[in-house]
C-alpha cells in the first residue's frame, strides 16, 4: 500500500491491487486563498469526506467514476472495507462546528485510520469502537481540530504503529493552526522523510511506534 500526502487532510491511498482512495479533498484557493495547496486532479475509485467543509469535500477536480462516501456506516468497495464512525468537529459534541467522520480503511492486511477534523480526544468506548489501527492519519494543528497535546493523547489511546500528522500550518496553509513541530517536539522515533509518498506493508511495520512526517505533494 502506498500513501501520498497532497496537503492539509487530503491523501491518496493506493492499494496493492491499484484501488485509489482519496481522503478529504480540499478546494484549492479556498478561504480567500488561505488554502493554497494545488488542485487534486488524480483519478480515484473511492473518495472519503469527513464533513461538509470546502477544505474536506471538494471533488470537482478529481477524475474518474468514483464512489463518494460521506455518511456513517460500513462499506465494501472494490475489495476495500471502509467504516465511517461518527465523531465531532469540536469538543462540545458538535455544537460549535458540527459532526465529523472517522474513517477506518482496511486493505492489504492493513488498517488505516483517517481522523478527519476530529475535535476531541477519544474515551475508552470510542477507541474500542475504532479498534486496532496500524496507520493513523491525524490532525495535529489545533484551533479547528485537536491540538498537539490532544493528538498525543489520541495516539496513546489508539496505539498505532505509524502516525502521519496532517492539518497543520505550512507555507501553503494560512489558517491559525500550529506547525507539525509542535506535535513532534520531544517525541522519540520521528522520521522526517522529505518525500510525499511512502509504501507500507503489514510485514514491514516497525516494532516500535513511530511518527512519519511527509512533505505535501501539491
């Protein structure tokens, strides 16, 4: 399985059989240009959207006849199992920013979780519903989502082998959120790979949990 980070919360997950899954596609130039990542024009088989905001649900530039998933439930598409677990965009049960979907994608013997714009930590019941996670795609920038400290608590609750940070401040994102260093600072086993895409396999997962920081592709 390959995972490519476009930028913000948007990833391309490509399975060993070539199924292409795009998560939370953004509208390039949205919010008065504050979101300046380039257009996502790749072809997709499946598109996942955690909630209905322009930086997480824009599909007009994506090519192909894809299945669009933006509601809670369990799905089987092209040999890929997907669960969309309802969560919230804030710490007050959605009263500020509404609901959010937490996706679990199963393919190639791996369980990849995409937290969308998760706005709260996870109690034991929520962590149990999500279940075992191999690779966690997690917002860390705060303000609109969990911050670095809360993200750390989520990692401790879910115990993924790999955590890939997303939704943090970069030169392409002028949102009032913090950079990835606020999350990685002081942590062991942080790999800044200086690449946009990385390949994973079940057998190749590390024995100890680590954080993998990718460069944005667009």
